C-alpha cells in the first residue's frame, strides 16, 4: 500500500516536515493541509511589511502550492482546515473552505 503522510499546517514547520518527508521517501503521497491561503511565507518579514520597508506583499511569499507540487510532488492544499484527527483510525477530518465540502483523509500507519 502507498505510504500517505498528512501534515497539518504549512509555513515553516509544516513545509519543512513535508520536504524532509520527501527527501526520506520519494514514493510517498505527501499532503499538506493549510487553513490560510498561503502555504509558505516569511513570518519574519511581516514587521518590515507593516513598517513599509517591504512594499511588495508578494515578496513575502516563499513558495506556492503549484511550485511544491512541481518540485517536490507535494500536494499542498490551502484553505483546508483540519478540525479533527483520529490517531487510532488514522483519519483526518476538516473542511475545504473554498468549496465548503467536508474533508476526510485516511493516512497509512
Ligand atoms: C513577526 C515575526 C518575526 C519572526 N522573526 C523570526 C526570526 O527572525 N528568526 C526566527 O528564527 N524566527 C522568527 N519568527 C518565528 C518563526 O517565523 C516561527 O518560528 C515560525 O513561524 C513558526 O512556524 P510554524 O510553522 O511552527 O508555525 P506557524 O507559522 O504558526 O504555522 C502554522 C500554520 O498552521 C496552520 N494551521 C494551524 N492550525 C491549522 C488547522 N487546524 N488546519 C490547517 N492548518 C492549520 C496555520 O494557518 C499556519 O499557517 C518570527 C515570527 C514572527 C511572527
């Protein structure tokens, strides 16, 4: 059975875990569920953006779901919020806020 890894939350921790998982297993299915609209951005740059030193908001974005799909074969889904995990059943539940649909994902043990 294909190994499926589901990571809750993108950004520094989540995307580091996802790319590390890819380095350790080139065949696994890796899915990142991120509730906001951004899978990876420079938190540390936010004060400079607020202060006006960084003016282009887009320069805070480090990568996009399209780029991680192409480069690492990671399925990063923004606007996907996880609301429940069942570790015994290897189940993750949540909502796709783009469509309003409920999300149910099984992971492998
Ligand atoms: C202003 C600022 C300046 C900083 N400067 C530095 C610095 O100079 N040097 C340094 O080392 N660190 C710095 N940091 C800290 C660094 O950015 C943090 O360590 C890092 O953001 C933590 O990353 P994280 O991925 O663990 O958490 P977060 O950045 O909080 O990411 C968690 C992600 O998970 C998502 N999420 C949460 N719950 C759910 C859910 N139920 N379902 C789906 N998605 C979910 C959130 O939307 C979020 O995108 C700074 C942080 C800030 C805010």
